[in-house]
C-alpha cells in the first residue's frame, strides 16, 4: 500500500511523537508511515521512543552542524534524501526559518497547546501558554494542529479540540489535560488526514 513518508521533528520527551507511533500501531494512522525522527537536542527522550519503535533517528545541533542555519541545512538535506512527504513538528523548540518552511508548503504540521488565535505566536510555548490561559481566566482552552508557514502559529488550521479549564488548575495540570484530551487525539488524526490527501494526489 502506498504511504506518505513522515518525518517528526522533536526537542524533548516526545509524548506527541508517542501518540503518533501508537496511532500508527493501532491503524489510526495508516495513510502515512513515520520513517524518520530528527532532534535538535542530543539527549531528547523522544529519540529513545523512536529507537524503540525501530524508526531512524538523527540529531543535528549547533555543536555538530555549526550555526543555526547549518542545523536547518543538515535537517533539510536528510529530509530530501529520505524523500519525506510530510513534516510534523512535535515539540520542536526551534523557530524554523521562512526558507526552510517554504520547502514544505501545506506539508508541515505543528501542534500548539491552545485554541488559535488565542495564546499563540512569538513567546507562547510550553507552560507559558497554559499560564496565560489561566491568568486570562478562560473557561475553555484546547489544542490546534495547523500548517506551518513563515508566521509563528500563523498557518491554516487543520484541526482543533477544546478542553475545559477546571477550578484549581495549575499550568502543569492544565498542560497534562490538554495533551491527553486534545493534542494526542488531533495530532494523529490530522497526520492521517494530510497523509491521505498526499496519497490521493498521486493516484
């Protein structure tokens, strides 16, 4: 069966990567196959998750490649070499340049832990997003999967899922609930949707 070739870019623990790996195992993600996991951090636990799932890994850091631009060049060269169709940013703590992003128009996905356009853009990442939501007093938050363009969190929305904010929530508690109830649900579903579109274009 023809499948879209997927690469996942990571920096940390890889919980969203695990959600994608699990979705591939249980058949939810069946139009695409994760063929590569790239990290810009050498000790990222996401790399262990990938290795346990027999997925090729690569690490490109400023120490190994040189400048930030060279890190991107290293990543891009391997993505092209492995003929990757779809790039998924799953906790990549690095803002990619416009030149990099333009290589994958409507073929690069990111998951953001809020309902865009709320609490997004430059400076909004990780616990900062959840702290902002709590400080503002919203009753609903959630997660968004969107296409990546040259504007931080500015690409077209692919999927969203709302999550209730509960009394007594801390940024850490809210982060965990948003991951479990939204991110781990919509990221694999969005990956399947876009992978299917890629395959249908080839038929």
